[in-house]
C-alpha cells in the first residue's frame, strides 16, 4: 500500500509476507513519544487496557508467531504478579526498533517503558499503524488483506491491453 501523505511509509506487509525485513535506514519514529492524542481511541484503550495494545504490538512484531491473546494474557499476568511489565514490553520495543531501523530515543528502551509505559505502547502502536498495518486484524489478517489486494488485478480494457488482442 502506498500512502500519499507519507510516501516513505510504505506497507511492511509485502516484505514481511515474503520473509523479508522492511527497513527504512536511518529513519526516525513516525510520531513522537508524547504524541498519544494523535490516535485518541488507541490512547484510551492503552490507558484502560494496555494488555490489548501490547498484545497487538507483540503479534505484529513477532510476525504471527505469538498471538495477541497469549501476549496480552502474559502481560496481564506479569502485571498482576510482579506489577512491573516494563521488563517484558521493552523487549518488543527493541525488536520493533531493529525491524525498522529506528533510533533508541529519547533514551533506552527499558527506561522509556519503565517511566512512560503507556506513551511507549501508544507510540509503538502508531508506528506499526503508520507502517501500513491494521492493528485490529493481527498479523495473519494483515497478510490475508495484502494477499487479497495483490490478487485483485483490474480487468483489461475492452480492447485488451494497449489495444493488443489475440
């Protein structure tokens, strides 16, 4: 998919679906850490149910090898037992940064998640969304959507392609 507003933010799905890694070398995050209100619905969801946002991020970053439900449940379990999810969630921020060659700013991943967990999850969610993912579909839903879009070829004009017929 091509985004006219942000042409450098092409969808990561085609590359990911074929086992390649989509990277924007030397790029920055598409939004800032404190830009939570750019996506108010996700901001509210993350504030009240961070396990859902985290689960969605984890499923996409892990390319479907872990499910949203399993990651979200583990996040909730860690939150209830230990009360400190930052050790778990910062690992996914690191994976996301490596996949898209994003800088470790404004400070280390663990510090960001330790002191700004909600803002970090919102930023990661926005980044994946700006990369072309529909976060509500999960990994497999995004791959299916991409395959459906690729398979839908427009019919040829009435005279064939370029006026050529058999």
